[in-house]
C-alpha cells in the first residue's frame, strides 16, 4: 500500500504498514511560550552538560512528534470513534512538572474520561515529581483510557549509510530507511533503577539486583522472581508506546517516521534489558526494549482488538 494524504497540519505518506509524516519547516510554529516553559523545567537526567539551546531544540522536536501523532489519530478516526487527548491540553501545573504521560487514547463515547483526568491531575498535584499512582493507571486501563508515551529520536547517522541522499525523496530510498528503523527498538525505563547500565546488562542481572536491593523480593527465586518483577513493571508503564524518528536535514521539511506501536505487555513477552551507551550522554542509562519489527503497523491502533475488543465501525 502507498498513499499520500494531507491534513491541515501535516502530509502523510502511508507506505506498506508505515507512515512518513512531513511538513515544511517554514510552516511549523512550535517555538512558543509553552515549549520554552517545558524546556526550562526539563531535568538533564542523562545529558548533564546539555546546554539550554539543545534542551529547547529537543523539546521542540518532542512537541512536533506529539503533534504529528495527535494529527494522525484525527486522520485515522474517520472510520472509528477513537480520539487522542494530549496531556498538555488538560494539565494545570503551568508546565512546572515532568509530564507523566504524553496523552490518552480513548473512545469518544467514553463517559469516564472526566473522572480519569481528575485522578491524573490529583496525583500530579500531590506528587513532587508529577507522577501518577499505580491505582490511577489501573483505573484508566480498566476503563479503556489508554495512556500513551511518544518518544522522539533523530534518525541515527548509521541508518543513513548506504542511502543515496541525493535521491532522498525516492520511494526506494525511503523504504531502505524504514527497513533500518524497523530493526530498532521501543524503549521504556525499568522501575527499580535507571542508573546501572554499566553493571546490569540483561534481564537476569536486573532481577538479581532487584532481589538484593528490594526486601519484598528477597525470598523469591527464579520464575517466581521474574514473574513478580514483570507484574510490578507493568503496573507503572504507559499502555501504548510509540517512537517517531525525525529527520531535519535532508529536505526542506521536518520528517517523522512512525513504523509501529507497542503495548506495555509486548516488552515483557521476552524481557530484554540493555544499556544504550553514548559517551557524555547516557553511559549508565538502562532500558527495557521491544523490537519494532515485531509490533503492529500504526494504522491498527484505532482498531486493535487487544484494546477495543468490542469496537464497531461507524459504517456498520
């Protein structure tokens, strides 16, 4: 399948089960007060030496990625009753705290939406770090108010190798980039440590660390230890994960590649913990990963039977 569609904000190239989203740089206007507020309250978790200009640049990229996702759901919802609400559209902390989620995916007919938002805001206001409780996450999930995390990343330089940049817009070159990106992973942080990437190298070592450090796990062994840790990890995860790879340099447009999405359970079918070492940036960062190639195409997100088992098309 190959189809190009435009909305008021972005252009979309649907190619097989992937989406390329793009818009001319001179038509984007994201460097506003909200972006600057977010940047000023951003903590340099890994990149301690990151300058304010770089923080703003990364924040702008993240906001564009979120806007691309939100606009895409609007485009896909024509046949379904699925909506997306960005956290920034209902937050009330004046952008002073870290956002616990990027948004909520839900059915337009869901009558619990206001209650879900109220619970989120109550948690954020009472938590120093703006986190939401496991009880709230459980409430949201049970009521089909699915929390979404949208990670933005620049297309890695390595993925441009063997790409003919002089013919960057060519379909075959774009398919080559997509093929490389689909070999990468979705990412989420472990619950019990993010800082042991130099010492913890796999899921077994992570479980051993948790057993040593957390009393409630000290008497557990092998499969019971692993299954209990997985259960605890899932409790605090967002329901849906996406990763939009951004290209800023090869055309007059900002480009976003969205090649799939993962549910939180997908990370733990075969749990894998890695360290993505980058000198001066994330030497100690630890992640759970889910291979993008094993996930569903993004167009399925509005009709995924794992999320919307009772969903019916409007036209039916």
